[in-house]
């Protein structure tokens, strides 16, 4: 269970303060995505067995397509880890089974 929580915490940590590069002209896609996120909220429902990540993204900096380009695989990994804690150790090593599909909430 600890591996599962660690994977979810690590892969949902997207925020502006993660960007170390100060010059926006030097941002790579990861920097742009992290910088574009102006608000985050992670919510979990024990009864529903659901974890929902809410993001507010400044689309003048980065589009939702760019976000999903780099984070869809990570969200799939989180979904798999949440569904099968035994797989968490495999997922943390980079092995993944793409049969699990994450659910995304759009605001």
C-alpha cells in the first residue's frame, strides 16, 4: 500500500514551483506544463474508491494536449497502482500493463 501511495503522490505532483529554469524561453515541455498549472487539488473518496486530481491550467502557456502528452502514461500508472497495490512495485520499476484506464474529471 505504501508503494501505491508513493506512486500516486509522485505522479500527481504537478505545480509551478517545480520549475527551476527561470527563463521561459528555455522551458522544455515538462517545465511548460508544470509552470502552466496555477492550482491543484487532489481529492480522494474512500467510499467511492476514487482519487481525483483537479488542475487549473493556463492554456496560454501550455495546452491540455501537451499536459496529456506527458502525463497520460503517468495517470494510467496511478490508476493501475490504485486498482492493484501488488502491481505498485512493478509499476515503480517502469513495467506497466496498459489495460487499466484512468478516469478524468473535466471542470
